[in-house]
C-alpha cells in the first residue's frame, strides 16, 4: 500500500456523482460513478463489463483529467491523475 500524496478534498472524500470515461476519439463514451475523489486521483465504479485501458480521460464536474489505472477490484478501479 502506497501512502497518499494528496489529502482528500472533503473530510470523508466520499461523493456519488456521475462521470464519463473517454477511451479514444472513435470509441463510445462510458458512464461511471465517482465514489471517492482527491486532487491526486479517484475511485471509480463502472457499470459496463468492459476492459478499460490503463490510460484514459475522465470527464467529471466540468473538468477533463488524464487518468492512469493504479488498482482494480470488480467494478471499481482506482486512478491517478
């Protein structure tokens, strides 16, 4: 387990907002939910049973972040920005 490089945005860090995953310009946009968010990364929950690449873009709260997958467990995955 690696220590967090950033503190959480909120004291609990837990949120439940919809987001979009953009894999490529011609690929379909994938809906997901942001479970936990910090300035350095997030925990996402993806409903579709698809294999995401290790790098993609996340559109959340009016911003677009380039992400790198750092862990995955079932439908949830952790990403670093």
